[in-house]
C-alpha cells in the first residue's frame, strides 16, 4: 500500500507525486475498497474510490418496496390535473380510451 499523507474520515490523502510513483498500488488499494483524495500543492485535485454499484432488484423485491405507497385515485388525479392545467387540452386522451 502506498504511503498516505493523512487519513480523514476513512479516506486516505495522498500527494500527486506519491500517486504517480505508485499508481498500480493505489489502484489495487481502491479495488480492495479503499478511497483516496489526491492532493497537489495542498489542494485536493482528485478523488479515487471504488464505483458505487446499484442494487438490482427482482420483480418481487420491487413490488415489496412499492406496497407501502398509497394507491392512486385516478379520478382525483384527473381532477387535480384538470384544475392545474385546465381542461383545454388535447381531447384524444389514450388513458381515457383504455379506461372505456
């Protein structure tokens, strides 16, 4: 592991020179989960950290997360939209057609 100048809140601070001298070691440390702030002349110029991976959910997990949300009252939503936007809109509404 490269020599870190300091550590602030779990993030190692390393000079640009130290990073340039040992880039492979720094990248390997980042791959292992460490984070670095790279400084030049005392000013932070870069942040190196592992990428944040988005959690992928299957259909059942999505449904479980949506269950606590309130049901949508279509009539109320339409009334609110009409009040906000006015009823002077396009008459051929595909949502109205599908609802019969």
